[in-house]
C-alpha cells in the first residue's frame, strides 16, 4: 500500500491507496505544533482504518506546509503538484484547481494528464485563506463551521474593502457597531475572498472544468461567491480537504512503479 501525508497549517491529512490506486483509508487530525508527532498520529489512524500495519507500506510521500517534518516520507513533494494529481485522479476532465487552505491559496492550471502547467499562489499573508475566515468567525461570534450557512442567509453582501486580515477585522468590528446584520458581513467576507482568488485566476488563465480543494471548499458560500466571480461552475469533491494527501499517495505509488 502507499501513503500520502499532507501537513497543513491547521490540519494533517493522511490517505492510503492500494496497488491499483484505490483509496482505502483516510484520516484528518489537527496539526498542532509538533508536526513529526502529528504525522505519526495521522499515519496510525489511517493504518487502523484500513486494518493494516506499517509493514504494508511500500512508499510514502509527504506534502504540505509541514512536509519537511515527515520522517517516514521517502519523498517530499509540493502541495501544488499533489493537489493537481489528486484532483485529476478524481476527475480526469479537470483542467484547473482552486485550493484554499489554512495559510495560503492557490490557482493551478493542469494539462490533460494532470500535470501542472501554471499556477499562482498567495502565501505572503492570511488574506483569502482559512485563517482569514477563522479570525473573522471569532470577531463575529459565529462558529467557523456555521459561516457558510450564515452567508446564505444574507440579504446583501456588506462591503469589505480591505483584503488584509488585520484591517478587514477592523472593518468588521465597525460594521457590527453600525448594525449591519452578521449574515451580510459574512457574505461580504466571502466575496472578498472570491475577489482575491479571482485575481490569481486571471494571472493563471483559468480553464474549466474547475475543481476546488482544501478545507475552505466545505464553505458553500465561498464556493458560490467564486462561481459568481468567475462565471463558471466549480466542482467540490466529497472530501476536498484530503485531495492533496490523495495526490501524494498516488505519487508514492507511481514512484514505486517507476522504480523511484
């Protein structure tokens, strides 16, 4: 079997595939601060889910923000390559991927074989990321998992002019004080994320069909805002947060087949 481990800033994901490339187990755990330990915990959980021991592993690829900490990984691969590989495995027609994680966001264009043709990445600040939404959820007093549903209750999108998390938070505080309904503020925040990702998509030259990966893909309002901004439908796989780990596992399998 082959293991992919994706250590993100907020969550660690592990996926196990068999020699045929079929996913047979997955696990998601909070990243915390001890990345080597969390990599082992994710591995333990995914092996338990598949009812196999570590001796069954023929190859391991690590990816993500904390990939350097994955001692078990024979190879470390960028999350851009892994998300592209995972999204293509789930839908061979996919030609572009929008990945919004905890600390960065990416737009990736693929060729017909799932290889990366071009990409743009925001990794210099938290704007337009899961961390951005996490901070805003705390400011609004809304559970993070309720943000998407709250935005869909809005009557309009409040204007959020700043993409910087610090200044946007100040804007949100001002909107609350001014009596703006919270759902309208959340929709405005989702629209601001869509504006930022839309700018990256313009640089890359987004080509449909488009898949969205990463934990933020679970937020229906962000997906809807992106579809409105880009003018195209966006497919969200059933488990968008594990797509990078799936891609890593498949790369581990392909590396073994190539003798690598």
